[in-house]
C-alpha cells in the first residue's frame, strides 16, 4: 500500500537517509529499529508525509506522491509520538477532535470515541482534563485518538519510551490485542527489541541511513548478520538469552 523507493534525504546538506527502499503491505505491522541517529524518525516522517524526501519516489495505494500531499491521503495516516501532545481540553474532546475536523456527525463521533476509550481502558477518564493525566494515561489517549480515525496506516515513534516498566507492560498488552483484532497497518519504532518481537511481524534495521537488514525479528536475532547489524543486535541477543 505504501512504497518508498530509493529515498534520499539531505535536509541540511548532510545525507540522513541514503537510498532507502521500503514497502509496507496492507495489514502488516513493521518494526523500525537501529542505533541512535540512524534515521528511524526521519524515515517515519517521510513515510507519514510529514517531510518530503530530497530524492526518491513515494506511492500510496499506487498513487505517486509528489509536492503537496492531498488532504484525502493525509487523513489516511495517523502518527503517535513519544510525547502525547494532547489538546488543552478533556480526554473525550481530545479523542473526538480529529473526527470533528473531518465533519463526522455527532452521534457517530460519540459511539466511536466511547468505543476507543473502552478499548484502551480509559472510559472512566472521559471527562477528565487531559493535562491532569499520568504519562501512561496520556499515551492511551494519544493512541485512542489515532485509532478512532481508523487510519490506513498508523505510525508509532517510541510510544512507550517515557513510561515506567509496569505502565508500559499493561499498555503493551492492550495494544498487542488491539493490533491483533484490527486490520490496521502499522510501523513501530522502539529502542526496546522486546517490543519489536512482541508486536511486529517484520523488522527493518536502519544503520547510517541505510537498510542494513530486514526480516522476521526472531530470525534476525538468531541468524548471522553483517557486522553493523551484529553490533546493534548483540546486546539484545545476550539480554534475551539471560531472561
Ligand atoms: N530536519 C533535520 N535537519 C537536519 N538534520 C536532521 C533533521 N532531522 C534529523 N536530523 C538528523 O538526522 C539524524 C538522524 O536523526 P533521526 O532522529 O532520524 O534518528 P533516529 O534513528 O530516530 O535517532 P534516535 O534513535 O536517537 O531517536 C540525526 O543526526 C539528526 O540530527
């Protein structure tokens, strides 16, 4: 559904992405990992049409995307960042905001928002002000706000990294179930390879702005890889063997 071919990105003259070719198929959950500064967030922003590549071809459902991205396509994409960036209003209004902008009728908005608040276990917080939430609750609101839009593609950039271990664990459990029971196509960036093993079926490893390896995350972990990939995966191999 989303194809990126030979993407080059040099925002300040320095090449950040160097010839990345990435294909996202309908319904798959793809992990995007790699060392700090390898270009993961940059690639995510380009795939989500938040940045334009310096060179390369992007197509969405077969339609070539150049210049200004049509609103109808932008609206098929949702992005969740590490910081929830919630609006200064209630939880309900935060989750409803995107539907209001799209002109979804009130009764349908009510049903859809209630459904996603329930699925993320936060319906009891509906009337609470978003800025009074804990980090875990706020990230649940941020995810509900993305899912309520029923996007074709959901991008998640480090959604758990600001959460403590037990908060993260309960969110991972709920998100894992939601991803299994919806047909959403998603890309997840995480520094924690355990999240990637748990949530994704295919993983892309970026090193220095290039795809250094890709495949099933378990197979990547247990097979021989080029040195740059070994270096990134070794600590995970060791820590996962111990646990
Ligand atoms: N708009 C920009 N202009 C210039 N350089 C940028 C821009 N955005 C990112 N970079 C640079 O691109 C490189 C890759 O950044 P990016 O955030 O994509 O990496 P990352 O793999 O997501 O890193 P991390 O794991 O630390 O979040 C960094 O050196 C960063 O400073």
